[in-house]
C-alpha cells in the first residue's frame, strides 16, 4: 500500500505568488514525522521543513510552511512568494517508528514562471 | 547538506563490473542510511547502518548488493556484477541518532551501467 501520495505530477506558479503542493500519508503509528525535500536539477536533496505528529502548530521555515491536518492525514507544503529558483522537484516523505527510515512520495515538479 | 560527502559523484561501470559507492557522514553522526532513486521516481530506502552494525536492510536487493559501515572510514555500498537496471542515483543520509533527528543527505552518486 502506498504510504505517501503526491497527486500533482507537475505544477506551475507565477513568480511572487503562493503555491501549495499536496501530500497525503497513510500510517497506523501514533509517532511519525513528515518531511519535505527539494531536488533541483543538479540532483541534491535539500531539506526544507519537518512536522512531528505530536506538534500542535504547523511548521514554518522562512517562505515554507507545512499545512498539517492530522485527521485528514495531509501535510501540504505551502511556498509563499515563489521565486524562479524554486523551480525543482519536491518530495514529501514520512518517517515511521523510531528510526530515520524515510518513505518518499513520487514527487511534484514545480515550475515558476516569470 | 554539504556535510555528508559522497564519492564519486558520477560512476560509469560496464555490465558485470563492481561498483563501490562511498559515504562519509557528517561529523558526529553515527547513523547512515542508503537510498536509491530510479529515473523519474522518488527515493527508496535500502539499508540503515550504525557503526559496525546493519540495523535494517529490508530495502536491499537480496543478491549482489551489500553495505557496511566500519568502525573507521566511510560507509560503503557495494554492487557486484552490475546490470543496466542498477543505473540510478544512490543517496546517503546521516543522522546523529536513530530517531527524532533530521537526516541530512549527501549529493548522491549517479551510477550509469553501460
């Protein structure tokens, strides 16, 4: 069963606008963590933001925020004021249990238009 | 994260040869994870190691693949008798502990089998 679902293969956003990248997850664990990573065309994996299952507030890191809706099992990434450099592949991932073993979604390609 | 060093960045091997991928974790990190990213896909967990121990190898193919993390030196992912299907990006991540810690990724090794 797929544990992380990213339903948007590709997204376009106008520069300076906000964009939401969707992520839903499936787990029976009470303790888990949700991550978003950015993979530019150069290929490296860049950590963006983390949300723990017990965190009551949505995580924020600069222009990135995570819209965490636990009951709906969704962890959408919101990028505000998009920049051309935000064009990349974005992966949602989940850590289950006590180890840092991550399960990744298939990714969403984001293209920022000028 | 530049702190996790993987080498080589690019590796070309002929079918039947051996591939050795190296990962030096961030200073102070004793936990290493290997992931594989096939073209157009998300990362898939392969193996989790601590110094001198394999903790979880549930994602490792049963044959030809092995991993180690010796007391001294980098972690090594070894692929024997490579086939075209092994062509992928192999990422290493490290963390200071097994859980509740963010894992930092290296820049990956892109293996091409010709």
